[in-house]
């Protein structure tokens, strides 16, 4: 134990700030506590073995006598509390708090359910910094030292280890009560052994060994460590073209080194240099809708960062070189792994938006479908004051946000996306409202009700089947059950085998957009004039 105190305590990855083992739990009980100390007052701290601060003490209050009192934060001690042990008995329970200043310094988020304090870095990745539970408080050493360096303070770790033995001291080789002291630059403790005749919890014990003292943990030199150093950004180089021999040409995404069209770095590539990536680069963001959102021309990460992207291109994702510099360093490395040599140009939509400054609708099928679907729902409700397609539940909202054209050869992705599209177009049909407006048969269900409602409204003739929705429903049912005859008929209807998963799903989306456009035109929702509608349909074909 003494070797641990001298060589390891305060140097491990996690530093224990508070620990209390109940008496009787074993033959050894441990109590640990801590305090912050001014580095210039360490001589006072190490002058005696006794703790400078007892568990639960050290809060703000008043000092004085008679009628003269004044407010004090830590009273007349060379230390201040770093962990506050709060105990309200049966009324409010017991819990621990880590210094608020430490939490604010590192901008820590409290995870009460798991008893943790976490930090979200520049890429919104979660880093566990502290464990704060009723029985223990621990903090990661690197973050502790950053804080100590910033405040020019030291941490004093107090410890007491008690070990009870059923063997009497004389039988252990001691002649009586014996006591030792050890004092060094950053450590002071006493150790004694004596006969035990104490509380009944240890009625079988005949001797007690106690190791009690304190150790100093110092910060790092402030110039070498701190949040400012940890978050220092680096910039990756990306492929921007090929040279005369066919080798890739790369350049940094640091905008400070790029040309901006106003005379800065005239010999360097421009900030608006297109950089090409495989479509699969977005897979990470689609698969974690809790943290990320992929929208038309944007990728967001939980408020931590955002990136402007051209995701309207049919074959690639394209980002301007200067915009890549807005990504956190680790995220740049992720994008770099999907970087490819340039092929062609940015999409017409992205050109119109970023170069000409025009507002234009997306052209990529999934993005255009989501844009049209949202507008249709809003315009329908505004005119008729009820929802034809019910709002998605919060649990299913991610299916709409992550709707996208899957990569070719990815049958699992195709199944997932057909399921998502079916949820939006079929499962959200407002059957209850439709049932109040038309006469229905007893066995009529979702699509059948919709077909009859549209027939009554004159959208199509009585008995007309919505083949798009019925075949989409068959595709949707396939992954959930055995892929039987109905599923196979649906794949033939959409020509999946010949087109491949990516093209087939893009065509399904285009058909869904055309269906929504026809509904909007028939029910006079005030969309584009016929010329604009024709231009839209031409874009889809």
C-alpha cells in the first residue's frame, strides 16, 4: 500500500477524489477526500498528518464574533473544497457535486442517469471526464491537470486505509502500539498498528492497522497543456486535380492559404475549388440520425459543426475546398478517406445556389421528394384544415430525415429505404379523416380507403388502383416477412433487377413526386403554373 501511495496515487489515468467504504464491508475500509490548495501554501498543508478539510466541510458562510461578521468562501484554511458531499437524510437523500468552476471550465454536461460528467469535443464526440456517484467521485487526470494549471493550484488527496485482523499485534511481530511517519516533497502519511477492542462490527478483530495522510497532485506547465492546446485545429489536404502524368494533386483546405478572388494568395487554388467524394461518405451521417442530419446541401452535427455540400449530384458528393476547412480535424480525416479525383462539375442546382445566388429546388430525387412532400402536407392543411398525410411520430421522424437513394448493390439499404418511403406515403395516410368523408366497406383498409376517397373527389375513376402505392407496399412487406410472390411481382413492376437498387429506388421516388404533383394540381393547392410543372417533370425523366 505504501508503494502505491508513493508511486501511483495521483498519477493514474483516473484520480479518485472521494470514496467511502462502509464499515463492515470487509476487513479493510477506505476513505478518500480532496481539496484544492494554493501552491504557495503547501508547507502549511504538509505540516501535519491531519486532514485540512473533513468530508462535508468547507462551504461558504460567515466568520467573526459579537456583532462583526463577514462572508467567507472557504473560511480560514489553506485549502478550498473540490468535491461537495451533500447529505439531506431521508428528506433529500445523499449525493455528491464536483466543483462548479471545474465543470464550467471544461463546459461539462451532466449525465445524471449514469453518474457522469462528459465533454463534447469539436466533432461532438462524447468524452467522459468525471464519474460522480454517491459512493465515489473520480476525474480523468489530464483534465484535472489542465484545471490545476489554469488556476495555478494543487490538489491535495486525503486518504485513510484501515485494516482489521483477527490476529493480535504481538502475534504479528509487534511489541505494542507502533507508529511510523513518512514525509517527502509531495506526500505525508502516518502508519500505526495497535490492539483493537472497538465496535461490534469488527468484534472478531484483535488488531488495527491504519495508514492516513495526504498527497499533492500538481498541474502541468500552463504553456504545454490546456483546452486551448487540445482544440488546436489542423487542416488536411484533399485531391483537387491531376497533373500531366496522371498523379493526384492535393492542397490544404485551410482557407488562410487559399485564393478568395479578392487578391489573397493569387497563386493558390480558390476557396471554391470543387472536391469530389464517393456517395458513401454520407452513410455515417444517415446511420446516426440522433447526432447528424443530412439535408438539401447541408450536413449538420448536433450543433457542433455544419458543412455545405453538393448532394444533388447524381454520382458524387462535392464540397468546396475552403468549406472542408470548417470541419473538425478528425472529421476532415473521415472525409479524406472518401476523396477521389475530380470527375466533371458540380450539379446545376449547386451552381445556381452558390455561384448565381438563386433559390432553386433540389434535383436529386430523395431531396426533391422530401421538399415536395413537406410542402404538400402544409398546403393541404392550409386549404382543407386536416392532414391527408398525418405527421410522423417523433419515433419515426428519423425515417423521413434519413430517406435517401441507397448505393447500388446494397439490397439491405434498398429494403430499408422502401420501408421508410412506405411509412411516409402509406402508413401516414389519414384513414380516420377519410372515413368521415366517404362511405366505406367493412374490410376497406389504408390504400383502398385512399383510392375510394380520390375516386369520390374525382381525381380518378371508381375502381382505379394506385399501383405505385400497392407495389411499394409489397416491397415494404418483403423485408418484414418472407419475400414471396407479391414482393417478386413488385420488383418486376419497378424493374429492380435490370435497373439496380439505386436507379430503381430513384425512379420510385420520381414516381412518388409525380403523384404528389398530380394531387397538388388537381386539388388546386396553388403550386407552379403548368409550364413550371412541365419543367419539373422533364427534370425527373
